[in-house]
C-alpha cells in the first residue's frame, strides 16, 4: 500500500507540472510566437540509449550503467561490473529523412571500488542528401555526418558521494566542403558531475535506495562552419539535476521512479524591434535593435551565466503586437521535465515508462516513452519506443522513434 501511494504521488507531481507547462498561451488572452533556444550540434543532446529513452529521457540519478556518460559520468564508479560495453542504434526522425540514424558505442572499466574510467563514441548520420549549387546545378549526393568522442574519470569523494570530469571532441561535417569557405565545425568540451546514493530506512517493510545527481554537460567552445564568419554558434551546454528512489519490494521485484530537470545554459534570443510590416529594425551598425532581453552574441562563460536571467518576458502575437508575460515565467519555461518508472523482475526482465515535457514557448516536445529489457548472463537487450502527444495534422517527426541497445558485462559482484 505504501508503494502504491508513493508511486501515485510521484506521477501526480510530474503530471501537474507538465499540465502547467503544457498551456499554449501566455496569460489568459494572448498567444505568442515561440522563443526557442537553438544551438549547433544538437545531436549530442539526443539520449543515445534505450533505457533512458524509455524513462522520459531520465538518467542523471538512475542506477548506473555503461551509458551513464550522456547523463552523469559520476555514476560509473557505482557500476557492479568490472568491465561493461554497450552498442546502441536509433533511427532518427524517419518521418523527415528515411535514412537518418544515431549510433553509440560505450565502454567502461572499474579500476577499483573507488574509481572508474569510461569512453564513448557517438556517430550521427544525416542520411543521403543531394547538394545543389547557387544556380541549381547538381553537385552530387553526399552523406553529412557528425561524431563525438569522449572519455571520463569518476571517483568516490566520500562514503556515498562520487564525482567525475569528462572531456569531449566534437566534429560536425554538414557541408561536405562544398562551398569555398565551408569547413567542418569543431569544438572541444567538458562535463562535470556529481552523484549521491545511499540506503534509506524510510519503509519498515522493505529496503530502499535514494539517489540524486547533477551535471553540466558540454561546457565548450563555440562552433563555426565558415572560414569568414565572425559569428560562432553555441553548443548545447546543459544543466541536469534529478532524484531517484528505488524500492526492493521483495527478493525478486524492484521498482524505481525518478524525475529529471534540465535546462540549456545558452543565452535566450532577445525580442527584436519590428516595423509595422513585421520586418526587423536595424541599428546604424547593421545589428538588430533589441527591445527586451540581452544580446546573445557573447562568450561561452558569459552565456552560461546570462542564461539564468536573460529571458525577455515579452513576445509578439499573431497580430505583430507585443505581449508581456514576465521574465521569471519565461525562465521557468526553459526548464524541461522528465519522469520515469522502472520495474525489474529478478534482475532478468524489466519494463519501463516515462514522460518528457517541453513548453510550447521553447519547442513543444512532449512525448510518452515505453520500453523493456531482457538480461541473460553477461548479455542484455534494451528496446524503447517514443509516442509524441502533440501531433499536428495526425503526424509528428518523432513518431515511431525506436532505440535498441546491446550490452555486455563481466566481472560483476556476486550476491
């Protein structure tokens, strides 16, 4: 009975917050145009694994696995296995491009009880694209692609607290060097993260573990695809924080539920002054005239700090009229929420479910996730499925998104 009450309370909390953010209007009387924060190399923000993908993209505080690099590398030191490897594959946005996909390779090694190392390789293929020149001449068929390679070291900082640092190299070849000044985009980034886990005695009739985690991912240099451009784009620096409660229902059954909060630490686009016909107003130097908010062409460090207070709190409605809804409200709208549940039977079979919510003002990604896992001896198979809940005209580019993972582990603790 206690388990049911806790589970229902957690689901109601996530649903209530999601409903509050799901409103398509600001205030009671006006709708406004979305003010979406965009970055380069968004592929590094895609959840690469079927487990996290089945639990509403939650993972910053869930139990560790070989795919922990994407969410919280500090979890690696808690791995039960001496060595673990994983291979993931996900067809991506097949409603738009039939051959776009994400592949992911992860390896982890536990040095001892207090330290671990891990590395991952992420490869994103944009599919075959026919390039055409300025006069519509055929330049041929190419396959733009992006990849990132990273490594981490995690260590126990206390009896229950661990920390990690990770380095990442990002390579983005979207233009295939077709223009005279076009070139691949390159960035170097770092992650910092912490993870806390300990047994709790909150229930008289069962064992339980509580954990929380926090990470800042992709703290790195801006990226450019042109040798002549003085404007460089931010990469998706992301702050994550979350909590997880795992209940050992009995000898064979366990149930965990978790919630994650995430926010891009990238400047919010300001509101630009417009003429009556909707075209932007320029300053004498050719820059856009800012009405509300801050200039988002700043350094990486300034952008990270500025991201917590630079929301303009104003927007244009369909009639090209300015609507005020408040800076604080827009800052809160920039926080995405995911909730997930994971059930294991005898550490052999698992079922998972989750929900992810992003406000309409900031991109409007909202979807339910489902998944299952089967583990036999040293091998494991995970599958997840994504169901968007905000379809337009009966379709959504995220529909039918599947993720597959194969894992291998050895040297695990017995007991």
